């Protein structure tokens, strides 16, 4: 999770980070040792001016 957060911090303000989880709907970020929810991660991204778009194509 630390590497993902560092990546988000390195993105320029206004960037869009998209994640399509395929046919799996997640409530939490599926990274070992992470208890951050999708909504919390979205807010984290917003704090750095990054838009996080989560989509689940299977639903």
C-alpha cells in the first residue's frame, strides 16, 4: 500500500487513476496489509488532486 500511495503522490494534480476490477466487486483495496476502503482511497487521491475512478465491469 505504501508504494501505491507514493505513486499517487507522484502524479500531477488533475491526473485520473482508473481501476477496473473486472468481475470482482471490492469494498477494500485488495493489497496485503491494507485496510483502506475504496472510498478512503478515493479521498486520499483527492487530497493530492488525483481523481480515482473505480469500475467493476461484472456488475
